[in-house]
C-alpha cells in the first residue's frame, strides 16, 4: 500500500477571521480558515480547501477582477500570490509589517495595501511569468493612525482609504493636476468602510459609531486632468508645492473642513480654483433606537445601490442609498459580524462571524439562507466514519454532534441534545445510527433517517462517560466511566441497563469491540487492558498488564490483533486469543513536540511527557496511524515496527507549541512578551488605560495549542481523517497526479491500445491500458466494449486485473454518467470472479467498500428524485381530478335548470370544491 496521502480538504471550520470574497461569477465564496482558504461552491454544493498554507492566520484576501489571481496576506505580513485556476502558489512576498486590507483596481493593473498609517500601490502581476510579481509604484501618506479600508473608482483613476483617526482620504492613482489627495472629516470614530458611487467621485464613509456620511464631489471622473510632464527641477519644485497644498474646500461646506497636512500651510485662494472639491450632503445614524451598537463590517453594491452593514450584536441592515431607506433588518447571530461581502449580481450576501466560526449566505430578495454553516465552537474531540465512508460524525467540547458529508464537505445535521462536552462518537454497523457519550452523564443514540435522539442511556448514579463502543450487531452499547471506573452495558432495543462491569482501578480511557467476535477491550489508567466476553455473562476473559497507563486501544479490522497506546509514548501489540504481547513501537522520538511560549523548559524536555492519545489501523491492517499532543501524525508498519511516514498536520505559527526554539527577542529582563495581550485592540475594542474598568475584564487573547485528538481511517482505505486544533483534516490518495505504471514494457503505448480497440481485441486493450495505468486510457478501453460483450470480456480478465477494474469502477461512479454500463461491469465481474475474490477478502475489502459507497450514493440520489417525482404526479392527478369533477358538476347544474341545484352545491362543498 502506497502512503502518498496528501491534504485534500478541511472540514469542521468554515470561517475564522479576515474578509470574505465572492468569485467573479458570484457562485462561490472564499473564506479564510486559520492559515488556509476554503472555496465554498454554492451552485454545486461543494467546499474545497486550497492546497496551500500561510505561516500565520490569514488576515486579508484580495481577489483580482478576472477571478484568476488572489493575494492572501497573513498576520505576519507574508503574502502568497495564488492562481485560483491551477490552485497553486505563484509567488511569495513579505510586506514588512501587518497589512489590514488589500484591494485590486477594477482594471486589474494595480492593487493597494493598507499597512500601518500608509497606503502602498503596487503594479499587479500580469499573465506573463515575472521574476518579481510585487513591484511598488507609490506610497501614500496622510493618516496619523492605522488605515482600515480601501475602495476604487470604476475607472481606476482614484482610490479612497479610511483610517482609525476618523479621517477618510481620497488619493489619485495617477498624478492628476486637480486631485493629489483630499482629506474628509465629519466622523467621531474610526472609519470602518468607505465606498465610491458608480462612475462618480461621490462617496460614502461609515464609522464605528454607526454614522454614515454622504459626500458629493463637484468634479466628474472625466474632469481629472493629467499633470503635464516637466524638467526634473520644475518637477521637484512642483512636488514641494503639492506637499503644501490643501484640498479640502472652504469652511462653508458641511463637514469638509480645512486642515493642514503634517504641519504644512494651506494654499492661497487662487491656487484652489479648478481643484476638486467635496461637500457633505447628508449624515445618517444607524443607532436611532438609543441602544449603542458598534458597526463592525459593511459592503456596498454600486449597481443596485445596496448597502449592507453588520454590527457587534449580530444584526445586519440593508439600506438603499443615497436616500438611506431601510429595506431589511435581521439578527443572524449573537456574536459580532466580522466580514460582509456581496456577489456580483447583488442577490447573495455573505456574513462571517469569527466568535462562533459561522458562515452564512443570505438571499435578501427571497429572505432565505443559501448557506448556513458553523464549526464546533470549541475543539473537536472525536470522530467516526460511517461504514460506507460517505459521512463523518464529530463530537466537540461544545456539546454538539455534527455529521459531515465527505463529498460535499458540508455539515447537514447538528444534534445539540448533550449539555456538556462530547467525549466519544461511533456509528453502528448499519450506518444509520450514531451513538455518543458525554460528560453530562448520558449516552445518546441518534437516528439519521429522522434526525432525532431516539434513545438516551443513563447510569443509576451520576457519572461522567469518557468513551463509547457499539458491537458489530448494533445491539449492545457500552460506555466507560471516568469517575467510578466502571463500564456500563445497555441494550439498544430496550434502552435498559444490562450490566455494570467493574474491575478497573482507574478511569476508563478507551473501549473497542472485536469486529469478528463479541469481545470488548477496555483500556484504563490502572496500567491494564481487560478483555470482556459479552456472551459469557460479561466476565473478564483476560487481563493484559502494561508498563504504563493505557490511553487508547483498538482492534485490527480482522480482530486478530490488539494495539494499545500508553503514557510512556509506546504502542504495544497483543494477540487477544493467547494474551501474548507480539511487539512494541517506541514513539517518543517521533512525536517531536514544540515549545510553548510560556514554558520554562526546552522542547526536548517537554517531549518526555508527551504520548500518543489516539490509534487507528489502516483498512488492510498492515499499518497503524498514531497521533497525540503534537503536530505530527505517524504511520507505522505493524509487522516491521518501523516508521513509514510522518505527516505534519499544520505549519500555522499562530498556534502554540509549533516551534522547537523560541525567539530570543521575545525574552526581556521584565519577562516574556507573550504575557502581554498585544492583540486586544484588533477587533475594535480599545486597549484600556490603567485603572479604567470598562468592558469585559476577563477577555484574553491566547494561542490554542496544536494537538491531534482523534484519528480514523476510511473503510475504503482511500483516505483518513484527523480532528485537530485546526479542524477536521482529510488526507487522501492523490492518484490522479501520479504516474504509476504496472508491469510496463516498451511495447505498451497509447497508439497500440487504440489499434487493439479498432481490431476489437478488447481484453488485450484493457490489459495494456491498466499496465500503462493512465485513467483516460483505461476509461476509453472499458467504454469501447459493447454492452452485450461485457460478460465475455469479464470472464477473460486475469484475477489480478479484476481487482484493478473494480477499483477503477468505484472511482468512476463518483463522476460518470454511464451508471447502467458501469453497474453491468460490476455485476458481471462479481458474479464471474466472486468465489476467487472471496479467498482474498481482507485485501479486497477496501475496494469493495469503495464500490459500495459510490453505488449507495447514486441510489440515495435517485430514490429521492423518484420520490419527489411520484409525489408531484400524485398531486397533479389529484388536482386535475378535482377540477374535472367540479366542471362536470357545474355542467349538470346548468342543464338541470335549477332542479336540484341545492343538492349539487352541497355535494360540491362536501368535496372541497
């Protein structure tokens, strides 16, 4: 089995912080999740995380007008130039400072970044390959405090920048003679957003205190005059004169006040003639009710004049400008709205709430949700795959149980019945029931048909459950107690407590049923693993003595081996039949943990206290996956007891315990700089002065620690999942990008394969295509076989190639439209070669489960479609029948000339006509 697993998707986290962006067609949303970016395809109902990562959490994303390029900037000022077409990084750049926002010009030639109290304009990367894609054009000064937002005019001649110093600055992208810069006041709080009107220099500015200023410019965009070129001396003198100019109108204009720029004197009256002049037309306030509410995000659609504003209380407003008519108002969360975006058509509005990790897309005209997703509020603790590998269930510290579709990447149901953290989740063998354990003292069973909690298992005395397991028949449910050291056994059918298994002398850390027998293995902190026979009155069959506390236990898929992770970072393997240890793996050196910012000891010493906390066998049972309090996940070969591969699940330096050595510059004579809450003012909350008691005194900024809480292999063997601090990470085999020939020689070429197909030598063509192992050629060879010759060709295939054809069919079902054709292939192969394949059931199980998952997905889709069509036909027939009966009654009433009209009306009323 090859271990070319690569990161494929990130689930469980839909939004962290940063700005949302719609793609050019308006059908997808780009959402920053930690140090990655996820693309949510709203039209096809899919999500895909880009296969790239920044060094720190993403701060802002800028999208080019043609939708091909994106600039992703993290908190440290590092930028990635990303091609959204090929999903790859084209260039890396460091802005040497924290960047607040980035915005491309509408013509795509320039982009502006706001950094500190300046704005920098760069030449945008072209479509040609460039050695340096980020070339600085101009640097604009003016604001005294941090710059916050950017917007461009439609013709890319000017841009506006908002600042925390309550001013809004209009800059010329070129050297215009009548507009170099212009400062607008009129606000009493930090500027949150500013927008130009369509094809105009008129603009709107919004501040944090909920004020909107409407500014009118007396010059159209066509009235901007390009500055005439001159000699270098004249140019130098002109620059000095421009530095002393003041472009703010006279005192009679409302809100447009005269100021000096960095202490320079205002120009005389004759020099201001012919210059651009702004005046304030109106000022509106959002907080008319009296309850003060900070404005946190805004977006404006220029074509339909729609303004969307989000507030700290989770409320958003829709207004029509410039009249400021309220269209709609709705509360979508109890946390602050951190980002707002409108798509190109103006139909969909995206909202991001960083406090709860929510992402919502609202269609304001029909007042309905297009997308409503939320990850776990706290960290995810456990996960489980459904038997067909199509769904993943996760449980978190927030008490929620979420079910995710692995194909679409969306959560389609959330169960909130638990009142405390969920500690364990599992599927039954049928795949339609989820069983969960929680610290609230209950074990619950959820039905995936009706989406309800249909069983609640409790103990005679209150206890906290730390793990849960269900046997292969789905009839027996077991849960381990953390405080009473007992194992409780219930019946799934009746919900009654069958027995309480006692014998452990420490908290139960893990439970696992033997897949082939009714044997339960329980791991405990008392340095033992006990095997319980569920058939023989639940007695202890064996007790396995360990050298340290047991943290996790799991059976091999065939039930012939048991693996246990202990506190001394060892993985021991046992023969459950004879209770004999068969091997062990020392994993301490493979964990390689980092040093926390507040640790007093080195990373090498802190690694001595780390261990693997979760284990999982691969689908074929030859390898084992292990993870714990580290950023690494290790795959070991069980028989050879060697490390096969080590995966680094995250490179995000915004998480704690990521670096092995700390930066010496953070260590001062007064203590560690990490103790200072430096990012307290990021979300609009000012850092309070000493002695000021205002706001939430308990709010703190902290770095979450990187860790892996649970690992599971998919039953198909094609991918595995891990619940981490970053979210639910999926790793899969990227077989499309690898050239992996099989028994290849010089005589096998695409030309010879097509020649064999023309001669109707289908078996030879299929064998050569699989030896070349190119998906397009294999598909061409298989689909060239006539349907009435499939049985003959299937019978002539060697046994080794039957397995390859089955794997190809399982992968093709995901996207192919030839359902009946491929189903015929699968049926003939299984009927003709079934007795031979049964002897290698263990090796073939992942491929067969992969095939079953693909067929089951199509069955579910078609059954839903058929049910919907049947309902529509029944409804149409019933309506047409009632209308025909009503028409016949009316004809009978008219022909009866009044005789019996009353009886006919009564009959019609009784029929509901």
